């Protein structure tokens, strides 16, 4: 089976995703944007056969099997539901949605429609993460007790930029913080408690934040992220008998090593030659579609919902509010568009 892909959105992340995936043979047949000009320019650059000037036209294309949603965070749920309503499988760029209520609505709609949906947290699908999970499963550093990770970038300060606009889900949390949070959850599971502290901009988005999470068995994770400063961006998994250190930039193909309890290097790895990182998540999603299971793998649906609930609590503690927080009762979620026969 060849999965035929459509791309919903033509921004920077869509360009990176399609560039990587084209290099490994992923089949893109259509792209949709809010304007025909943007869609056509994207199609010409990446050799995509069809370009649509609306998202509705893209998801209605009968030759599109799977849709990659690459719009701003505030649109993820609505765009995913639009594609699901047309019977498409949907890969949704991280962060999965704006709120846990939106995440639950997307998951429930996908299950009702019997289509695959997954959060595109690309780090979880990199070969280095598969190797790290294997190291942990083999007990090579003993029981993991602590995860430490940062994600700092000096990003545009323009108040009109989407990163600084609360209406678009701006702030460090959804763009940057979701990486170390998801990493900690990958290693230690969803936390039992969380304490967060952060700094807000004049626009009301979080510019930096620190989070301490306590997981099962008293294990902990500490993460810090910011959109107005830069750092090496490293990470560590510290166990009772050793540790794993990931070098900059830890959430991309990078170098990493296993150390014993005394800090001596036991084994080193180099994943920097891996230049098609987004292709791994796309291939994993295709395998999910082809298997007919539609769920499971390194980025489980219920874990995506759980992470969004965790981020909701973090925002509550720090005082970050989105427009979605003022909408329907969380128990109601979002109404999915009607399915198209």
C-alpha cells in the first residue's frame, strides 16, 4: 500500500517535514493553504502535483489518504477534525492541540471514524530514542530516577509574531516546552504531580518556565524552556547505576553517551548523519495506517491527551490563558464536522 499524503499548511514546519519526507520517498499528492498563491508556490518548490487555495478543498480530494496538519497550534483541533470528517488519517504537528478537551475531541472523532491520528512529536521516532529505550529496558543504567532537559531559543520578540500571540497559542510552552515534557513522560510516564513557575510577557504568553514533575515511585523530572534566550539544550537520564547524556541539540539527531555511576564513558553514539528525521515519524504513521490498528507506537494517543492535560495544569499554575479555555465546557469538547459519504 502506498499512502498518499496531503499537506495542510505551508509554513516553516511544513517545509521541513515535506523536505525530509520527500527524501525518503513519501508520496505527497496535494497541498492546501489559505491562499492559492501560497499553495502553488509550495507545490512548485516540492513537486507536489495539486495545490488548493483552501483547507476544505485539500481534505475533499479523494486521492489524499493522510493529511499532515502544519497550521498554528490554535487551529490544530479544528483542522484535524475537518480532515477526520472527510475520512482522512491525520498526523497533527506538536503540540497536539491547545487543551486536553480539544485533544480528547480529536481522539474520540478519529476512533468513531476508524482513522489513524497521531501527534507528530518527531523526537520520539528518531533512531537515538529507540536505542535509548533499549538501553533503559536492558537496565544498563539501573532504575531511572531523574530526567533533566532544557529547550531555549532566542526567537522573534515582535508582538505580532504568532509566538507572542495568545490567540494563536503563543508562548514557550507549546512550541518549546512540549519537547522536554514529552521526553520526560516518554522515560518516566505521566507524572503524579507537577509544580511550575514562569514569566509572562506583556501580551500574556509565557516567555520562560520551569517545571518539576514527580512520577511513579518517587522519580522526578526537571525541565526548563524559554523563547527569549539561548542555551546548549542538552538532556540527561540519570539512573541508580549510571546515566545517559544527550548533547546539543538533544531533541534532534545528535551525539549521546552512556556513563557509569562514576561518570566514566561506557559507550558513545553519533546520530548526526541522520538527515531525514521527520521521515521516521511519517513512516511510522504509514505503518500504523497499513496495519489497521490506528493506534500505539512511540507516541500513544492517550499519552498525547495526558500531556495536554499536564500542560493545562502547568498553564493554570503560571497564569497562561488561551481563547480555547473560554469556549465549550471541557466535558463537551468540540463538535466534529459531519462525515462526508
